[in-house]
């Protein structure tokens, strides 16, 4: 029986390994969509950057969470994440399944749906389906759902929470250290991916007013309108003239200096005489 899920609802999972399949309808102006997974610990953050499975790192080191190649089906394009939940390390409390797109926001993506299948069954009806809809239309990354532990079993919750900051914002939200200075390759074209490198190096995001606390390198923004340290006048420097007032006539005594000399009452001019003596 397939569970048609609403946002915020959850279902128990009997399968020990599952496939989470993202499907959407391609067309003019519809951006490509990429699936990703984050393995979270008890803090709600990744334990290390290796806990991020995406197009540049399609397989977790444990081999228990992996991203499968994109496919073109009669119903649309698909991107799939497979997870062996029962074999995951006990320190993993959640596996978040997300979608992202680079070319446009999710308001341009048509018929986005996540379907869960028993990975041990070659065919069959999905265990659950959830139609993912953009809330504002400006999202470029969406958490479609999450697998989470409940005692010795797992459940799946339909989430549908979006981010306008794309895959970079999603990754940093969960504790991934993003190297913003590296020039990386983008996601592979649909429907068939090519070989990908194994480091998270997306295109640099648009600069924001405050530095990103998770970024590898922090960039100090200038305080516009205020003197910078290199521009501040030093104590030994003479003050600059106040423009608009008479400037001193260099080489001539200044009024304040002339006043310092008192007149001598006994001073007389020398006798006047010819300046040139003729022969």
C-alpha cells in the first residue's frame, strides 16, 4: 500500500534499505534538479564533510548511502538516493534527502515528487509518495524529507522546507565546510551523469553583508563611510589645511610670528648714501 503523504506527516518503514526517487517533468525553462543526502548526528549537524552525499561526492565512505545515476523515464526525469538504513552507524540519527537547482528557482520546476521504494525489491509500488511544492517560489534548495530513528526502527517524514541560498546554503546550514575560493564543476547534465570529482566546490555565492561563519575563509568587509585603519591619520602627521580659508604664504613671516618680535625704540636706519660709487 502506497502512503500519499502531506507536509509534516510521517510513516514507519519496514524496509531495511530504501530508495528515495526524485521525479520532475522537464520542459522549456525548467531547470535541472539534483538530489543529495546529509547524514546527521544527534546535534542535527553532519559529523564531518564526508556525511554529505551529492553530485561531486556521490558515495558515502561507508558505502551505505549513495547517489545513483539520473534516468529519463516516461513520467519524467529522476535522480535517486539509496540508503541502507539498518546498517548505518548508531551515531547517525537522521538522513536528510534534499533537492537543489542552479539555473532557476523551484517555482519553475514542475511536478516535483519524492517516492520511497524498498531497495530490496526490483519492482513494485512505492511505499510512500510526497508532492513537493515551493512555498515562496524563490527556493533553490528544498529538504524533501528525512529518515529518522525511532528506537530500533526508522520512519520517514515529509518536510518540504526550502532555502533561497541553493546547495551552498543548505550545506552550511547542516555544518558542511564550504571552500568558496575553489573553482568547482557544477552538477552533471541530465539524464546521464559523467564522472565527478570528490570535493564540494560549487560556484561562489553572491556576497552577503555579514561573513559566513561556516566559510573556510572569512573576508572582512570595509566599513563604508568611516576611515579604514590604513587611512586613519597618525599622531605625528600634521593636520591638513581647512580649505576655504587663506593659506600661509610660505617664505614670509606669518602674522603670529611677526608679533613675537618687539620694536626697539633706539633703532635708527643707517645713513643713506649712493648705492653705486662712480669712478
